[in-house]
């Protein structure tokens, strides 16, 4: 083989190599049925936990308003020695103020039949009943039903909507939920909460009903990303006296699989929701 032929072979080889598409790394994002069911369970748990915590903050805030305004209030939130409530400074002129709900170092069974321990620490910019008031909540060694909650929750009074119902913006960010079986999932939400029933009887918490719209998103304990959006036609129906969500539909989007729907029912107070995934139905227990 002469030198010219060798050179032509080398040049042809280089041209061939350059013409081959570059190698791309493809990650397998396939989500198994087991992982999808895990997301459904943890998504339902997250929604239920923050439904309960929001109810607690609302009751604490309204109790604080009543205390500061010297109204006739119920002492059902406060026990001896726990839970205990402090408002600093205790006046109606100085804002912001710090409101601390201390459930104590061991589980305390609350009126909503949820066990809690630790502290909810609230920074309040004004009376909760006033439009524009913002309540920012942090968690100090806080547990609900032995789930440890970390992160920040903010509730803002948006005032009356066009149906003359008070609306609240509910924002949860940087939330870690650590389960009793040592798993961790990550949860955020941007919701609107409408005080649908019971506003005319503000001192009676048990007749309160809220409708919730918006989105939740995060990562499961399997590190799978998900997004949940509440159906516009079927908002979450939250009756304070019921331990669970009574009605509403969540649409769940999980990476590579088709949409999943999570249906909380049509108004009956029970502890389960029905998930529809890939043509199959699964019962999700919310306890």
C-alpha cells in the first residue's frame, strides 16, 4: 500500500467518525406502578396534613383575634398544661407579633382527633380577620400523627371575593414530611381557600366549610417528581368537623405516565379516596 493510499484511508476514517452522531446519555424515567401508588398515597397524606394544619392555624388566629379584642371566646384550644398559647406583645397596637402554639413534648390528642406535639410559631402582621393580614408559620419539632413537618406555611387574607366570601391564599414552601416509617417526601402548594360556609357564625368553628383550589407539587420518597392540580369543577371540600376531605378531585401528573385522578368522594365524611390509574382503581386510605 503506497503512502497516498494510506493517507486516503486515514482521511476517510476521520470523516466517517465525524459523521456519527454524538453519543447521548438517556436516563430511564420509567415510573413503576408501585412508585405511582406511593405518590398517590403520599400526595393524599400531604394534602390531608396541610388541610389539618391550616385548620389549626385558622382556629389559633381567630382565637388570638378574639383574645386581643376581648370578645367572648371558647377555651377549647387551650388546656393545662398543654396546648398553651402565647401572643407577644399582647396588645392590639403593636404589629407584627409572634403567636406560639405549644402542644408539648409528647403527643396531645386535639379536638379534631389528631395527635400533635411540638410548636407552631406564627408571625402575624395584623388581625386575622382583616384583609391583607399575613400569617407566616414555622415548625419547631412539630409532629402531627407522628409525621414530622419542616418548612414554612403562609396564610394571607385576600378579603371578600365577588360572592362575598372571604378568600385566603395558602402557600407552603420547602416542606419536608418525614413519615413514621422513616421515609421523607417533599411537598409545596399554592392554593386559594374560600370560606364557603360558617362565616356568619365566627365563634363556632365546627360549622365552617372551605373550598380549596390550586396546585401541589414535589418529590415522593422515591425521588419521583409529581404535580397535583385541583379540578376547577370539583374543588376540595373541607368541613372542619370532618377529619378527612369530604369531596373534590386531584389530577396528578407524574413524569412519564398518563394522568391520574384522585377522587375524595361526593360529600360523605370518610377516610378514603379513589385513585384511577391506567384503567384501574385503587383505594387510598388517608389515615
